[in-house]
C-alpha cells in the first residue's frame, strides 16, 4: 500500500477514536440553582422548556410564564421537580422536588 494511503487511513482512525471517546464521556448537564440556561440572555417561556429537556427532564409543564420568573414542573429520574427561571437572564433561581 502506498505510504500516502496508510497515512490517510491512520489519520481517519485517529479522528474516529477521538470522536468515540468524546461521545462515551458525554454526560447530561447538571441543573442546579444558579445554572444559566441561555448564556445570560433573556428567554421566552418555550426556550425554558427546550433547555430543561436538553438537560434530561421530560414531561415539562409550564406552570406560570407571567412576571419576572417562569415556573415549570418536570420529571427526571422518576422524580418530579419544580423549577423557577429568571426570564431576564435565564438563570435557575429555584429547584425543588415536589410530590
């Protein structure tokens, strides 16, 4: 086999091994009070729902999207949570288990 083909194949294998290790080491982002959901920018109610789903929550319900804080209820790991998010900066201001 020509040297250029061997070099190209080894380069491809190295790239694929890096990609696989990144996928294997990926974890669900943790959510806690102080976590910023939208890089410090204002959010709309639906953005909060989407960001919570990205962090492993499911069955996300909008409880109150009026006023300064958006309040959601969602499930994660068999537990139900209530999450309050500041609409002006996307920061989680309260997170508690309910029910």
